[in-house]
């Protein structure tokens, strides 16, 4: 279907759901609902905004695209997939939710998520908290030096950045380097004790990806490729996502 | 010490990625650390667990009231175990469950798995204990003289 056919509102037929189905294997089974309600009864987001997963799916099937576009509920479903897990038809409601997020113009999506995504696009850290690669290096080296001295059993502990040929590429949630650097250390210690050969990347070290939550596919891909490319460039065999 | 622990199965790691095998691995590690008799599972658990409400960007979406309401079921499941600690091996879970504990008066501690592993190995220093409760803050401290 051409892009132009995705006009929102007023239609009897659901253009939104049709479009989503075209993008999913087996159409996400979206037209196979038995209306049994198993999804809704075990969904923690049921009742928020007067909505639940079954109702949301019915609204989409009935072409109530305008209501779906206006609802804040897609931002309250965490896409946890419990509904799929319990659904007898394995219907992919979270994908419907994800696409519903994208119905809104980017700048009208929740400010916190938008801001975190934009922050990640600012530099090559991909950090939602805006820490630069230099900030990250400074914190890691500083904390490492401090602990090597204070705890001599760990005087040989490593926390490398861009170590060529390391087996594991590890990323890190920005919260530790930015707000609680001491919390970096236990993980380093475990990796040291087991003798893991690992490295952070100067690019794409930040594990969080709010562009994905924003349903901004291009930025999501940018962030993911940046970090994956760094792991490839360093020749790492395993990508460890601590998120 | 008779301290009880439960564990949150992160949706992203268990149901959405590696399924039951990793849920078993997680329990193997946790039981090895705290002792089998001190571990108690939430209901439901593993791939059938309830999301805590920290995922999908909810933490940054601005809908705080709804987010805490979403997490009320999870809080109830944790409180039903009677555990003093919930181990959260995911950042989003950690942040959200910590807030649930404070909001609903459960006052259970929420800890990273890495903290517990290092504690059990006797290599957890005094400044790496942000999330331990008073019952464990002073236990097996590595290099206590470095406390800040
Ligand atoms: S569990 Fe599946 S079949 Fe049942 S109402 Fe929900 S989506 Fe429909
Ligand atoms: S994915 Fe969304 S709709 Fe499905 S159970 Fe989780 S919160 Fe509910």
C-alpha cells in the first residue's frame, strides 16, 4: 500500500491495522483474535486510560484510528509481551502499540523519551544522559585507578576502552558513570575474577536506547549500528548488553 | 541471618529473549549466593512473570502516576513473598521496583545482581553498597578502611 493511503481518521476500514499487519510476519496474527480476554486480564496496563490490550486491538480492527492516535495508552504499555505469552492465538499486540506510538509527529511524543533520544544523537556515546566519550573515559580511568590502589587484591584489574580483539564487548547504562560511579566496580571485579577478556567502546558505550522507545526507527537504527559497528571494528566476538 | 530474597525475571532477558533456561540460570546463581532456603519465588514467575512497569520507556514518559499504578501488581507480588530483598538484574527493573518499594510502603531493598555476587565472594567494598539495607551494610566488608 502506498504511504499516502495511510490517512488517519474517519475511515470505516482500519488503515492503521492493515499497515501494521503488512509489516509483520503472518500479520502478527492481528486478525485472529477470539476476544477471550486472556491478554487483558493479565496485563498490568489494563484499566489505565480506560484501555486494555483487547480493547486496543478491537479499536484498531474497527478502524478507530483517530482514537488510537490520540490515546496516551501506547506510552503506558511497556511492550513486555506477557499478552502474547498468554494469548491462544499469539497475537502481537505490542507491535500494534509500537506502531501506534509512531502515529504522532515526533515532536509530540513524550518529552522525556524524546529528550533522551535526542541526547543520544548528540555525540558518539549514544548516552541518553549526554555524557561524551571523553567524560566516559575520564570517569572509568579515574575510578579504576582509585580502586586499584585502595584494594590491592585488584591492582591488576582492567576496564579497557577500545581494546582491539577483546572477546566481549560490554556496554554500560549511563547511570553508573554519570551519577553513581562506584556501582561500576562490582561488575568489573566479577569480570576480573573470572578472567574475562572484555572491553567498552569509546563509541556506543551507553546501553540505553530511548530512540527505540520513541518509535523513531531511523534514530534507533543509528544508535544500534553505531555500537554494533564499534564492536565489529574492535573484532569482539560477543556483544554483552547490560541493559 | 534469615534474610529472604526474591528475584524479578526481567521481561527483556527472560520472556523476550532467552526464556526458561536463563530463568533457571538466574535462580542457580541467586540460590548459590543466598542459600536455597533463603530464596522465595514470586507468583507468577519466569516467562510468565509480570512486568514491573519500568520498561518500554515508561520511566521517562512523564506518566508517573500511571506508572506506579501499573507497578502495583508487581509490588503486591513482591510483598506477598515476605522477602526483604528483591534482586533486579535489569536497570529499568531496578529503578522502577526501587520506586515501588518506597511508594507502597513495602520497604524491601532492591539490589543489582552484581552487588550480591561480590558480597558473596567477600570482595564488596564499603562504597559499593548503595542499595544494601542496614542488615547487610556491615557484613563481610572488603577493605572497610576505605569507607568514604
Ligand atoms: S488473548 Fe489473544 S485471542 Fe484472547 S482477547 Fe487477547 S488478543 Fe484476543
Ligand atoms: S505488552 Fe503491553 S498490552 Fe501486552 S501485557 Fe505487556 S503492557 Fe499489556
